[in-house]
C-alpha cells in the first residue's frame, strides 16, 4: 500500500471514529470470504458500515479520536462495524451473526464515551433501537391521550343522559 493510500485510509477511519454513534471491533481471523460477504450483507441491511482494517492504520487514526480507548484491541485480523444512525444496530447485528456462526468473535466496542466488552455489547444488543423506542413512545402517548379524552368527555356524556331522562320524564 502506497503512502498516499495509507493517508486516505487513515482519514477515512478518523471520519468514522469521529462521526459514529457506536463502533464494534470484531475478529475476522477464522472467517472465509463467503462468511465475510454474508456478514457485510447482513450489516448493510441494518444500515451498519463494515470494514476490515489494517491495525497499524487504525491505531494511528484512533489516536486523536474518542475511540482511542480501543487502541489495544487492534490486534490480529480486525474488522470494524459502525453506525452513524443509532448505537444499537451494530451490536445487535454482530451479536446475531455471532450466535449463528460461533467462530466469529466480537472483541470490544465503543459508544457514548465508553468502552464495552463482549458481555456489555450483548446487553446493548438487547435494547430497543431508535425506531422501536419511537413506536413505544407513540403508543404510550396515544393511550394517554385516549384515556384523557374519555375522562374529559365522560361528564358531558353523563349530562346528556340526565337531560334525556329529564325530557323523557317531562313528556310522560
């Protein structure tokens, strides 16, 4: 790899490290090309970026970024998965992939200024993503507004019932 290519790669990684909401490092040492291609496809469907990185370039790129806490994990064959959209997607996709292919190993991760080990990444993967949280919040808000509307309209409905009963009584 020429020096200019290395510099482009470092700049690309710095951009990823600075703009991503979460980054997961994984070992791709024991995976063949078909397995890596399947993983790329799964991650692409989840809007997660994926790249096998040269460790020395990744270490250099991470030096001046928040991801520098992962510098010791750039060893052996390493790939990074990242998302600029939400923190959950990379963790969820990689944990699901690891459950289907045991030789795939997740090394560590970074999100919200913290380093995560595999156990914390598994816990992160269980959390609902942004779209699911929005749907849950919308459901709660609709339920509350429906209950509020019924509480507000209940006295009026009772008043209408009293007036009808009164009118029926007067007609008799």
